[in-house]
């Protein structure tokens, strides 16, 4: 099976939409799954994170048909950094005992997205700005 940016963008849009809905409407589900107590403060942070997940979902769904470009490369780099950081933070929180082993499910998904976007980004590098300008001239 060939991994394409389009397929990965659609899958990511679905995953991030599901995360946005869960963090917005039922943050206690994920928190309790990770062994984290739901508090009003945790709810506030969860709902605010939901807005970011929704925004990422919209960006990837909107960009699903984008050809290799500097903008598409920027989207890929941004999600790679975010997912990699989330995976590392999840591992650290598990290691120090702030989260149950169930957080490793999220870590696995974040690592898989990181690797998938790195693969797609390396398979189809962005057109450089200078070559783009030369084609227009």
C-alpha cells in the first residue's frame, strides 16, 4: 500500500476531529483512561486543546489535495514537531508515574503519525522557492 499525502491528510483530519470532539465533550474519558483526575482546571485546558485539534483537522482536510509545495511542507513539519513532542511528553509522564500505561496508546499513535508524515514529506519534497520563480519567468 502506497502512503500518500492525500490519504494521510484525510486520516489525520478524522483523528484530529475525533480528538477535538472527545476533548471538548468528554475530556474525563481520556483523562481517567490515563489515570489523571478530572478537575475544572483540567476541563478548561482540555476544551482549549480541543479547539487546536479542530483547527488542525480543518487544515489537513482543506489541504488534502495540495501538491508538493512549501506550504504543504510547512504543514508536515508542524505536525511532525507536535506529534513528536506529544509522544515524548507522554513517555515522560508515564515514566514519572503521572499517567497509566494506557497513555502509551496515544504515544504509539503520535509516533506513527510522526513517522508517516516524515515518510510522506521525504517522498515528495517541496518545490524550492527559486525553482518556482524560474518556472514563472
